[in-house]
């Protein structure tokens, strides 16, 4: 595979040897979210599994959003 980039190789391969953060799947109002557990009862949305583009505009479903697991 050839990767064409202006970034230095060190930046491209940064973190390649690290283990990925464990994630879990949650169901929120019929949506499936992939989240990573944070401290307490909080989680960060990693990925939204939906084909409906309307759900990507919902603030609490966007990747990077913090949700409270006590709300489920």
C-alpha cells in the first residue's frame, strides 16, 4: 500500500503500537452508539451507527459528545 501524505512518517505512525481504548455499544432511543467509558457514569461517543443523516445533527449523538450513562 502506498500512502501519499505531506506529514512526516513519525506523525502518521504515532500511536500505532498502543492498544486501542476499549469501547462498548449502547442503544439510545433506537440508535446504536459506540462509546468509550470515562470516569463515573460518563461515556464519550466514538461512533454513531445509523444510515439516517438526521441523527448526525443531534448534539448528544455526535462523535466526541459526552453522555451520562445514568440517563439510560
